[in-house]
């Protein structure tokens, strides 16, 4: 079944990126950082992942890559906010 297979792959992809997201947030918390980079990064990750799941499930190829890139950029934003601001 194609839908079940795509959802399983989307879940596997989530399990690959979620620890990075949590690690980035833990770094920000450990450094007692709270700024707009971290807030926007967390929102970008959550919204990017929420949009990515149905796009992946229905096999939309290019837009889902954009959603994945937004989520990944969110992790980078959190790390930037924790390290440089």
C-alpha cells in the first residue's frame, strides 16, 4: 500500500530529525538563551514538519522538500540563536 509506505518513511524521517531539534533546544536552554532566533526556529521546525507529513503522504515531490528545508532551517536558527546572540 503506497500511502502506508510513505507514512512509514515520513515517520522514519521525523525520528531522524527530532533528536536534532531537541538537542538544539536543550543547548539553548542550557545556555539560558531566549531570543527571536530560537522562537522562530522552533516555530519553523514545528510548522515545517506539520506541513511535510501530508505532503509526503500524498506524494507531492517538490513542495515537501521545501517543507523539509524549512524545518531544517529552523534547527539551524535555534543553534544560531543559542550560539551567537
